[in-house]
C-alpha cells in the first residue's frame, strides 16, 4: 500500500506539531560519503537555487557512512527537503480504537515508505491536509485503547533510500 487518508475524527490533536523554522533553513547540502583512501572523502551537493536567491546561501555539511554515491545523493536531497522553510508535521497519532474496520485495516497495514495523509487540525492551519512519507511508527495497545503514532518526514522530501 502506498498511501492512505485518515478521517479527522480518528486523529489525536495533542501531538500535532506544525512549525515554520526559518532559522533552520539550509539551501545547499553537502554530504560526505564513502571511505577516505587518503585524499579525503568524496562529496555530493544538492541545492535549491530559488531559495539561494531569496535567502542567500545557507549551507550545511553532513557526513554519512553510506558507500554509494546515489544513496548519498538521495540522502542529501532528503536533508535539503527537511531543511526547507515549510510547514512540517513531524508525527501524528491515529486513535485506532475509534476507527471503522476498513480504516483500521488500512492504517494498520501502512509501513515505512508509505504515505499518510491527515487533515490539518489546527484552526487557521496553512494547509487543508498534510501528506508525508512514514519514516516509522510506535504502536501502543492497552485493554481500553489502541494508538499508532506515525513519525513523518517532510512533505516534499523523497524517500530517504538507504539511510
């Protein structure tokens, strides 16, 4: 399954965190990867030229244990999207004990790399709904409750790949 949409009645409001953090904006990401054969580690660079024009150059350098250039480039693209000046929702909790059978089956079947779409629940939120890649989840089950907290990536980020 690649993605599902959840009705607002089944989404817990408290863990919704939408932020716009301009202080974290980076528009050029350099990722060091591979091994150091004595001449330094190779790098890949991704940048957003429109943001460089708007905000000026804001660079970040990361080091990774990835060995393949394509994986390092995918990681750099993911990091660039994560540092984008946009509204983000880092996670959301679905109240499974209140969902209908079909929604329960859909939500319970989503895995890492799938897309979850939830409605914007905050009054005056800048988006009507939020779709993002699922990076992972935490499931809590008790005698009276069942919740799944999904950890979400940036809405415009590619799948991290081999990171």
